[in-house]
C-alpha cells in the first residue's frame, strides 16, 4: 500500500485520472471525430456534452465553465445536424478502447489488476450516483449505460468520478468569485500549460489580458505569477474541491482508495510514458479555429 501525505481519495483520483484524460488528447479522438464530420474541438464538445442529449451552447457553457461561450456556440447545436448523442457516446468509448489498447496492450487490459481496479472505481462511482444533487454534468453521465469490458468500466467509472469532482470544483470557483476565464489564468500562473489552455479555451488575447489585469487588481497575481494571496486562494480552492469530492470515495474507505491507486499507478505511468497525454495535437487543432472576443 502507498504511504502518502495527500488524502487517500485525492490520491485515488489523481493517480487514476490519466486513464480518463487520454480520451481528449490521443490522435484516435481526431480520427473518430473526423469520421463523424467534426473537427477535434467540436467533437470534444459533442462527445462530452452528449450525456445531456442534444444540448445547446448554454447548458454546455454553464457546466464546462471555463470555455469561451462563443467557441462552444460554433460547435453546438450545429454538431447535432451531423451526429446524434448516442453516436457520440459510442464514439467516446471507441476512442478510449483503441487508445487504452494501444497504450497498455490487450493482455494487460484483460488481466486481473484492471478488473480489480474497475471494480473499485465502479463501486465509488455508483456510490456517487446516490448523491448527485448540485452536480449536473456528473448526474447526466451517471445515467449512461455501463460498458462491459473491464478496461472500459474503469474508464467510465473514472469519467464519472472526474465529473463529480469537476462539478464540485465549479461550485468552489463560483463561491470564491472566480470566473471560468479567471480560473484558467490562475491555473496557468500556477504552472499549467499556457499554450494548451489558451488555444483550447478560445479566449482572445484582449479578453485574457483584461481578466489578468482584474486579478492583479484583486491581489491574486503579481505580474504573471501567483501572488501570496493567489497561492492561498488556489490552495483553498483545491482543499474545497477535495472535500466536495470525498463523499464519492467514502464507500471504499482508506484501504480501498489506496488499493485503487496501487493498481492504476503503473497503468497511468505507462500511458504517460507512451505519450498518450501529449497536448500538442489538440493545441494545434484548437489554435487553427478563430478566437472570439
């Protein structure tokens, strides 16, 4: 078992997350979306938003939170003239299946470790589904049918747990008075990939600069870096997000959380080393789309 300073539930989420996050970044995504007649960003909005049905830009903007609404409005509802939500839900599972098979190999995916991890993650996700209030993006995903293959069960369960956590993070940001754009700027100031976030979130340089200046006036940025107050706020936001995510993992207990992390750590490390979380492709595709105000 792992000896950690972070909470067992946060560890379980963090270590397992690459097995979900790859679905946004791997070249398989662009290939599957292109086959459906969608560019990578439109495919992303349609695939992740498909849990809502044929959602328009308002609902997706509200729940995805940090994207420029104009970027979403270019993708939705236009995508639904080309595909339907069921097709995009199936497309997402196809992307995950192909990428996980490429990254980990069929033999590993059929092994007992993946099956055990899938069982633990599913237990947590099903427990979270009993407490969906205030978590719209999670609740929509929780109503989707479960896949059958263990590695896809693991992927789907981690997707649910990620959206459960994400909805809580949005609540924390709103409580702190941090807009979606401001949250991205603070994330970049804390060391996140600026090129990727600027390209994919679709904010114009002017809007970005104006929001950054507002954060400086609030004392949260010093230049382009976090101020002391900015670091304090970031830590508080993460602590609140962790606290709001904890209920999903209560059913596993500390031992179950540590076991899930133990099982998924080598899988995630292999995925990272294989380059399946490379942001360059999506950054390039997103940068080729026009920014809006």
